[in-house]
């Protein structure tokens, strides 16, 4: 699903608050092949709570990442997300495809606040359903200001967006390719970033709800500094390391409780729209830079009482031999779910 917009090669650009990630996917051989990955760090506070504080530095970092990926394309696939994006599954009268957009405009007025200030898109989930039954539609709205801000920063970096996707759908693209068996029932896909954790609920493979929590690796680092007197560098080493520690366990336990509570609230919100007897997630998958923090998955599994697995966006995709070059695969793979999901889109 895209808010706007087929080349053989697609460049996915994920602008996070701590890192800019680029994934280049070659579609010329049928099955998608990951051709190149590049990651460039952003200075602290260049992006705060999703808002670009220093456009020049962010634009330069985007250019650096694209150059590192060895691509000179001027068109990328990117995404928007956060509180200013609404995803809602609705039931409405069944109409033909050409009538659907007009109908969705009317439906949006019933479900989206200040509908005149948003960009709308939709997808009919059951296009081949019986004419006598209502159709199920996924309605998506993103604040126009949010989209325009993303386009401005791309313009400053010297590129344009062939597609502006939504974070939840891009994550789903990569997840579906790598975990086809998870496309049944209710599944939680939790993306733990630098500042924000995205909770995405999939129902039979369809993203039906997304929620953001103000928690990420930055918060873990600040907790370690404040509560245990660690330096920023030592705190980062614990978070990005491979071994558990008493200090990290103590802060992770509290933060995973926040994630579990967020999942509980998301399911409570969805409950009225779900099939009877199918009102809870059967498993949770983690991605994002914070997903690798030692002990985090185990702690969340205990609190949520669900199986928790680290999602690998490279599990079932062809990867060119030099795609990751000097990068350590185990360390960077969790970071790449969103950028690979974007690059799986064909322009």
C-alpha cells in the first residue's frame, strides 16, 4: 500500500532517529535479491521524537548512506509513521473498484479527524467476496504535514520519493517474505528503535493496528546512566553486547512491562472487531536495533506469556555475496526490517 505513486532495482530508505538505513533490492531475476546495504549514524538530537531538528545534517547523512550503498539513483521508497498515521479496518458496502475511492472519502470523514488535512489510501482486503456481503477495507490516513516534511528532507538530500509507504506496511512486506508461516492468526510485530517502539498487530497477515510507545535504546541507555552510574559509552556497550548483566536486566524488566502493556491495550482495542475465540496474539516477533539487547526477548516472553522470537529480515531472501560487505550480519540484521520492506516495493 502506498500513499503515492517498476524499476528493476529499488532503493529503500529508512530515516530513523539514530541511524539512516539503505537497502537496495534487485528485482530483475524474479525473486528479490538484496544487492546492497548501507548504514550511516546520525548525530545525537538530529532527529528528536520524529521531528528533524537539523535538516542539513540529516540530508548529508542520507547522501552518505546512499553513496555507501553504491547507488546514484534519484528516486527512493520511504515511509512515514507515528501518531499522525491512522490505520483502520472497516466494513462497508461492496462496490466496484472505480467506485471505491469516492466511497472511501466518505468513510474517512466518519473515521478520521480533520480529514481535509490528511493523505488517504486504502486496500480492499476481500476483492473477490460475494456481492451480497460487505467488503473489508483497510483505510490509511497520514497527516499531510508529515508527508510533506519527509519529502522536503529528501529534496534537500537530492532525491525524490517514488513511493511514500507506511512503516507498518513496509515492516509487513519484509516480515511476510521471511516468515510466511506467521501469516495466519494474530501476531505481534514489535519494532524497537532508538526513540520509539512500534507495536504492529497482524491478523491473517494483514496489519490491522499500529501503536507507538515512547521507548527505545536511548531510554535504556539513559536508565543505565541514571540508575547505575554508567557512562554513555559503557551503557551502549551493554545494550549492543551479547551477554546479560544485572544492571541491564533491571532496566529491561521495567521497559518490557511497558511493551507488554502496550500489546494488551492494543488487543483490548481490537477485541470488538475480532472473531470470537481469536482475541489474543499467538506469538511476538521483535525487530529493530533494540531487539538485540541481551535479555529483552526473554523478559518480554515472561511478561507477555507468549513465544517471542527475534525476526530476521534476511532469513528467506536471496542476499548477494557482497551485500553487507564489512557489516556484521548478526548485529545489523534486526535493523534492516523496515529498509528491506521498503525496497521490496517495485516502483
